[in-house]
C-alpha cells in the first residue's frame, strides 16, 4: 500500500516538474481546477477562496463529477481522502465515517448542506441530484459555524444557478442489472436579474443480489425527484434564492448474507420507502459595512422501513419503523465585507425545531416465540411448561419526539502581512424529549408436565407510557493561525485546533427489547432493563488538532493539499447489540478514542487536455478507554472506520480535427479502501481492496456519450458485517457494472 502511494505521488510530481514552466501564466479552462468564482454568490459563511483557509478540504467541479458519475454524496465520497460512505442495505442507512469518527445509527458525524440549506435528518442524505455544480468536503470539526452533527466535517453541494447558466440539459443512462436513469432540467432568465430552473429525474434498477428463498432480486429500487430553483439579485446588493424539492423512493434493499450458509435467504418482506419535501429560502443584503443573510428551511420526511429482522428463512420476527417528521431551521448571519488585510468578522444566531412521530412494532412469529420465550421459560421451570396462546403477537412501540435548539456564534480573524489569526466560539443548547408508549396484549397456558393437564392460563397486558427529557449545552471554540509564505503565490500553511460535538439522543430501537424483557420478567425469567439507562445516550465530543497546507504552482496547473491531524474523542458513540438473543441495537458511549493520521491530495494538468488526480487518507483510530463489562478493548482499532482510502485518476482528451467542440476523452481510475475491522475485538476485518474503473467519452458542443465501467475486475469484497440474534451477517459489495450515459446540453 505504501509503495503504491509513493509511486503514484512520484509520478505526479515528475509530470509537474518536467512540464514547460513558460506556461505558468496560462489561463486554465479545463474546469477541474478548484474554480470558486461562484462562492461569492452562493456561499454565506465561507470565504471566497477556501484554499486560503485553515481547513482540510476537497472540491469537486462539475466536469470531474460528470466524468466519475458523481450524483450523490455516496459516490462523491470516493474522491475525498478519509471520507467513507459505504452501501449499508438501503438509502435509510446513510452512515458516514471520517477520520475514525462515525456510527451506524441515529445522528450523523458529518453535516450536509444543499445550496446553503442544512439537511436535518441523515435518512435524507442518500439521494441522487442532477446538475451538481460543485461538491465541497471540509474535514475536521465545523461546529463553530454550522452547529450540530458536524464533528467529523461538512459536505456542501451547490447546484447550477439560473443566473449564471441558461439552457436545457437532459440525461439518459443505462447500465448493468436493469439500471436506467432519465432526467431533464431547464434554466432560463425570466427577467434580467430573475432566474428560474426546473429539473426532474427518474431512476430504477432491477437489482444485483438475489434472495435465494424466493428467487427474487432483493435490492431493486425506483426513485423520482424534482426541484425548482428561483433566484433574484439586483445592483443594490440584494440576493434571494428559493429552492423547493421533493423526492419519492421505493426500494427492497438489505442483501445480507448469513455467514453460516453463505446465502442471502430470508422469508419475509423487506423494503424501504421514503417521501421527502424540502423548501429553503436564502436572503442576503450587502450593506455598506457588512452583509446580512438569512437561511430558512422547512423539511418533511415520511419513511417506512420494514424488515425480516432475523434475515433467515425461519419465522422469528419482523420490524416496521414508520415515521413522519417535520423540521424548521433558521439561521441569521452578519459578516463584514471580506478584506485581504485587517479585521474580518462573522456573527450569527441559529435555531431549529424538529418533531417526529414513529410507530415501531415488532411482530413475533412461531419460531421466534419458541426460541425466545417458550424454550427459556421451559428450561427454567420444566415441571410446568408453557405454550403461547397464538403463534404470533405484537410488541407495539409508539413515539413522539419534539426537540429544539438555539445557538449563538462568532468568528473573528485578523490579517497582517503573511499571517492570519482566526478564533471563533459557539454557545449551543439543545433540548430533546421522547414520549413513548409500549403495548402488548397476549397470553399463554401453563401445563403440568407429568400429566399434561392445564395448570393455569395467564394473560399479559402491558401498556407502559412515559416521557424522557435530555438537555445538552456545549461550548465549541476554534482557533487557527495561517501563513502565506510567499506573497502573490497561492500557498497556505495552517495550524488549527477546534472542538466538535455530535448530538446525543434516544435509542428508540431498544424499546422492543425493553418490552420483551418486561414480558419475560412477568414470567420469572430474563433481565430487567432500566429504560432511561438503556435508551438514552450522551453527546460525543472531540478536540481536533491539525497542521496542513494548500499549495499551487505552474499557474494553478498543479494543486496539492497535505495535512496531519490528531483527534481526542470523549464519550465516543458506538452502536452495539445488547447481550443475548435480543431484537434491537443501541447506541452507547464507549469511553475514549484517539484518531491520528494524514491526508494528501494532488491534481496536475500538464495541458488543458490531460488531468491527473490522486487523494489518499490514512487514519489510525483506537480505543483508549472502553470496557463493556466483559472485555477491555484498550488499544483495539475502532470498528467500521477504514484505515486507508485512495482515489487515483488519469484522463486524456483529444480534439477531433482540431475542433475544441469535438473531444474524445479516455479516463481510468482506481478506488481503494481498507482495512476495515468489523468488531471491537478486531477478530474480523475486510482487507484492503481496490476497484478499477474506466470511461470513454465522445463530446460535441451539445451532447456527450460516455461508455463507462466500475469494478472492471469484479473484485469480491464486503461492505458491512453485523450480528443479529447471535447470527453473523455480511453484505457483499457491488460487482462489475457497465453502462452508457448520454448527456444533452442545449445552451
């Protein structure tokens, strides 16, 4: 791995060093350098040039995104060092790992904004989006300016603006496994300073993995989405943008292979359904001395996850988790006009209100009743065996959870000569409440073992109600020192320290276990769970220390980024399964972890037609203090977070007949990840693996046709491992996929 990294790095530097230095003043038009001109229009809290800031970052432009089929944060993450978004079963499980930080359920470790509007719920993270103009990934805590759940970093997506681009775009794509995608968008000026864009897309796939129980594909999907963007600005400093979007997704998902049989085979229905609506309003006014901005959003989510939760051909139990959520966010920002010298400042106040209703019943069937209840009771008291009255019953759970938060933040910077000192502070308060109702009505008959006669009949009627409250208050500072060593050159060296936080909350998936153990306790066996202790978990907090730099040379044809970091994390949130044959999973706070590592990225454009890119991330994340009561995991690697991430790409274009409007482009890339440990004891792991991709694109002025392939060597790998009711399961990674994409662009 190290040899591969250094060989590729040396090759890139050699190309840069041997190029003709006389081209240093050439204006680059290939579109893959980090052109950030639109940031002054769209970005509210960031500088006009991110590469002068004290943060580790990756920016993906539109051409690079199209060349690598980037349509979502999941596919974009392949190009970002130390950012890993694996495919876990369905679009609901949008798990994100960065620098050893991340968990499989509940709150995300990395924030997401789309055209400045924050996405509140991680179940809305995994979607496809047409016309991505720019994708930004900022690594390290971004809590001071962006608040909750940006402990690991922040992803920003900006879409095309109808004020900057007018025309009609369309896309048609076909690929392996019956995959199709069609989409269209239109951008126009209604008036000189008023622009409107409309876009819609539909995609579907037959699926790649077969449920051998019924012979059907289990990972099929259909998705439709639409967006409307209205933008207005005038010469008096006003800018207004409203973006409304809606999407509907239906999929099977959950291609989990039982390790014992090596098969994907389960007998009950599995699916995930999601409907979401978002509206975001951004208003900005440039005054003489400062700029005022407001970002307001409304977000609605209606989703349903239904699982054969044992994922076997036995009739254990099924889970349904149906939720409706409403959220409102508001952010007010005031900032000074950006000056190259002297004092700059930013101040803001933000708040949110979020409320969801959820029904999460677990239905026990014949085999589950026999294995989980009757067998345990009859082993405990064989003289009086029991038999359940019916061969199915429901453990019902209903929740309502309103939460709200408010924050005040400020950041100041002072520039003098080659140096910039920056410091910021956020005061953040959040209140979370959970109203719960746990209900079951069932019964059983007790027999006399010697005679077989009925001894008694017992009815079980449980109807528990309660309320849990949690309050979180945090102080989130940052400080950095930036040095621009050569005046007039785009080189930045920085030293930064920041504190981040990931919100606490409630383990709603544990209520079925709490109710199950309550039922067993009424029969004289089983554990008794403390609801507040089992269901609640605390925020995760970390200090991040970082030394890095952004460098450019050869007229920005060579751009490189390098940083080293150390993260000291406390109250680490970790997803675990309770002991025994239980049905749920829970978040726990697992002591302390340390993460240290490095990130490197470089892009080289020897000519306007040749592009070379590499990004590499290394993370060493270990437990410093974690004992689960049975085992001490100090020194063990943190599970699910990869040690290495690598992306390398080379592309070469050729003008046909010397016409810049007719191009033939060949590109090849490799995406690699590993090692990934699957358990806290580090007994199981996915070794380092690499996936080869390639494409050939024929491009004319108004259309392009791209033939592409992913995982061309059909490498076998696993993306997920978990244990449910003491059965281990794995999810296979996607195999070879071939496709063709037609893009039409009518200016």
